[in-house]
C-alpha cells in the first residue's frame, strides 16, 4: 500500500515534524540499558523481550540475561533450560527458544559478528518484520520501519487515520506510514522516538497533547479525536476453566514433570501435573484421574492447599492444587516428556511458568514442608 500525506501536510511539513520529534527524543529519552550503545546483540535481546511486555518489566530481566549471556556466542553455547530459567516470569517463552535457536545459527554462519543484512535476519526463527526493522535500524541505521502498539497509536493520531490500524487495510496503512515518515539518517533513533512518544506522551488514555512535539501537525489533536483514534481493541470472549494441580509426594520428594517440546505453551518447562476438572467429578476424583492419565501413577489424594488463578490468551484459569501421596506405580512418559522427584529446596532450580512458580514458592516455605512431610 502506498502512503499519501493527509491534507495540510507537505514534504516540508514532514521534514519539520521529523526534526521536532528527534529533538524531543534527544532531550527526553529514557536512560535504558540497551541504549548504552549500538551493539546489535543487546538491541536484539531487548527488542525480543519488549514484545508484548512493558519496559519496566523488561529492565531487570535484560540486566540478568546479559550478565549470564554477555554475547551471542555465549548465548549460542547455553543450554535451553538455562535460558528458560532466566526468562521465567517474562512470559511468551517461545521468544526465548527462538532467540536461542537464532543465536546458534548466527554464530555458526557468521562467526565474525552479527551481520548488517536484512536477508540473514529475516530467515532467523522468531524474527519478523518488527524485529528486523528494530535491530537493523538501531544498530546499523538501516532505513527500515517498525510498528508496535505505541508507534501505531502515534501514527494513527498524527495523520488522523479513522480505521483500525491493527488489522487488514489499517495494518498495511500503518506500516506504509511508518516507512514514509522515516528520515534518511537517524532512522533507528526516529523509530525509538515514535515509540517513546507513545509511551510517555501520546498514551492510550488522557494523552498529554500540550507536551507533544507534534501537536501543531497532529490531525487527532486538531479535530479532538484523541479518544477515538485508534478505535479500542475488540474485547475477547473469556472462557473460565477449572483445573486441578496434583502435588504428588513420595517421602521427602515432589514429582515435577517436563512439558513436551510440541506443547501448545510452556514447551520443555516443568510443572506439577494438572488438567481441567470434568463437570461430573469432584476435586479429589479429578486429582486421582489426572495423576494416572498424565503420569501413570496411582495416588491417594489429600487436602487442597492452594488455589492459583491466572489468564492465558482467552482463558481464565483457576487451578486448585491438591496434595497426594504416591500409592503405586512409576512415572510413565506420555503426555509429559520426563518426570523427576525433587526436594522442595530444588524446586527453585527448574524453569516453570508463572502460575507454577506461585505453587513452587508456596511448597518451598517451611510451613508447607511441615504439612507435606
């Protein structure tokens, strides 16, 4: 799709707006750890982490990750479990697995350093149009656009786009706009400036238009459309799911199971066995069934000790965690790739999902250990 400047805009206007935004960014940019230099590795890691995650949440993860894996070579040599453990709590774990797989390929094919080559980056796992533009524009000043939630909102308001820029023709429009506004130089800074403006000034609600460097040219500001551009996201239908998590114990140990590599989510991470409770069964009946079906173990169920609530995509999940004692049998791989009997102190060593970490933390507390053992 070709982008056309709206009425009242001209090439001279666009040049003035670019200069104004870059000047604002130079004065107001946040001091973030990945902005210390133009190292493509650091930029790449930060941009992968920032997908669907806030800056405030990413900063401590980025710092720990770079301390453990200071270069792409060190990352490429890492074990997946190490990477997942450091990613734990950040969510969207496929990002971490793709990052590791891409690092291995880059080190094998480009031992002299990360390349300034769009074709190489586009072929890497986990690298789409956004990551491609973010890394190459910031590290190598390639004139490549990016679009994410903040820049999308800024561009839609700036040019008064009335449709939904998140899908269909609107998505094509916003990518075309993002490419058209890029200056010949400082493309990476300009991409960051759009995002920074959306994060700090052109916010989803109550934007501070009086502080905006682009207010003189913004169509939404001129016409009072800030509250309707872009239109709100369509709400998702939320499905409630009740699950049982089975804390199987054998003496001083708890059973942890590893999810398969092809699972829908949380691939290769660890957890206590859990599944949905059927409408026709009690919690204890569900615990016995789930332990047998997923691990091959016969258990005697005990008390419910903890309830964990969390959301995954369009599902609102309530997991009731039930203690159980091993009665007979041995772990059988099937649904789970592997099973290990671990002590409460060892629970912290395994990469687990956020809801499972809540359970692990509770099980590791002395009071919980007294109840269990």
